[in-house]
């Protein structure tokens, strides 16, 4: 398979929440024409696929994307040439979860949180989604607030109940985050904890690596390599961080890190759709227009992938085996320093797409159309 073919079959999943209004705790800057409901979010995501050709799935977040009829929502997506990807549960916006959800000291609250996940599994059945994605806000702010160990035991039991409810084609994908909203101790702070829970659950439990969820200086590509070795890298939530969980566009803060991550992926043969790694975005576009922001992000992932594919694997192994430190480093840097934009333009043209997706989107008039049509749009995204 040529590099061209590998790039052509790569897919990137888009988050429905990227299309709604978002902001910081200081201010949400409302943009005109934003989606008023999940149907419109999917329509906007379909635009990204239309101009990039590599973004055919949309993740939903429940209850942000609550609708009466999920069969109908899936049919709407199919009509626009996309499908429903991961279903994200949400246990971080309900007062009952102040002290935790799946780890809460009260059995009643844990039961409620498990029931929410069963509801998400029903959404998966209706939409054809195969990934149930869990991220928990659970954790402690103060030493002594609760037993760290008891919370792990409760978490294991709750996850077991959810995992048991999955259909055979479903996966449970478990995300970690080192801090926030809890500041002393998150219940799933790191990949090791996520992995231990996944190993206890079974083969269809995999780890989600959100690139924004690590301490500064963390070697993320090491984690990628380790999870791939264990066969447990289920998905990425791609975004950029400068300081914490910034959710900025992937490849904006550190395109070299993104390249290094994709280099591990390519070296392990994990780019193939059959490898089971779901390449998702998890971003917000607080001040930039959302659809072009997503197009730019998809292109950034494609560029990092194309560069990773350019690494001369034979030359690299030769240099590594010979102990040629600078030679090996040079092979990797040569690939990184190659301008792959002409190659990707060529790829798009070969697929009948415009070589410049952002220009093509701008020329389409879609942005003006949604501003005119979606009058009185409510915030649909974070918190709605
Ligand atoms: C948590 C997180 C998680 C949520 C998303 C909205 O910080 O990364 O993936 O579902 O943000
Ligand atoms: Mn995430
Ligand atoms: Mn996050």
C-alpha cells in the first residue's frame, strides 16, 4: 500500500460540540449561525467531510445531543454522507455528581450514573455507534475527603456493570485526565489507571488518549507506544494545550508533538482502520469560526500523518541498529521538515476534492446561508 493510499483511507472523527458556541468560564462569545440542535451540528460536520473527504463520523455527547428519535438522527446523518461515531456520556453537569458519579460514596448516585450509561448504550443501538466513551469528572479536592482506594473499588464495580450491558460489537473507551475538575486527586488521572480498569473489564475496553490531559512536558508518544504494545489504544481525543485542558486546534501548539505521535502510530501499523484506533477531535472554537476551525484541524492531522509516513523506516532501523544517534535523528527530522502540503493537495484532487478545503468552504456560501437561516439560535454545545 502506498503512502497515498494510506492517507486516502485515514479517517478523523469530529465532535458535535465543536460546532456549538463555547468559551471559557469568563465569557462565551456567541457566533451567528451556530447550530440550534443536534441535526444542525451534524449538518455542519458534514461540511467538514465534504471539503476534506476524511471526516465521515460525528461523536455525540449525551445529553447535549438529546433528541426524541435517534434512528431519525442517524438517517439524517446518513443522508448527509456521515455516520454517528462515539457516544460520550456526561456525568459532569448534574448536581447529584458533586462528589462523584461512578465512584460516588452513595450507591444510589452510582446507580443513577450507571443508568445514564445504559441510556447511552441504547443511543448506540439506535445510531449504529460502536464506541461508548467515558470521561469522569470524579475525584477529590482535599486529602481525607474520601478513600482513594474505596473509590477505585466502586469505579471497578460500576464499570463492570456498564461493560456487561454492551453488545458484542460495542467497545467501552475510557479517558483519563490528570486534574480538573478535581484538583487533589482525579479517580482516573492517568493512562496506567485507565489501562488497569480496561484490563480488568475485558478485550473490548480500551484507553482514550486526550492530548490535552497531561502535565506539561509529558512524553505523550511514549504513552502511545506503550498502549499500542498492550493492544489497548482505543482512540485519541486530539486538541492542543499550551497550559492545561485548552482544547485548542490540534497541531496548533505543538505540530512536532503531533508528528511524533503519528510516527509511533505509523511505526506500529496502527493507521489502518482495522487497527481499532479511532482518531477523534475533542476541541472547542471559542473565538475562531467553527467549521473552518474543524477543517484546519483535520488538515493538521493529515499533515502530521503524511510526514510520519515519509519517515524512511529502513534507513531509521539501519541507523538505530548501528548506534548512529545523529543519523537516526536525522531520518526522523528529514520527514518532519518536508512540506507535505503539495502531496495532500494532490491527494484531494485525486479524490475529486478542491486542493484547498478552507477556500472551497468559504466560496461555497454555506457560512452566509446558516447565518441567514438559523436566526434565534440557542447555544448548542457546552452546557446545552
Ligand atoms: C474532558 C473532555 C472529555 C469530555 C469533553 C467535552 O475534559 O476532554 O472528553 O467529554 O472534554
Ligand atoms: Mn476529551
Ligand atoms: Mn478535555
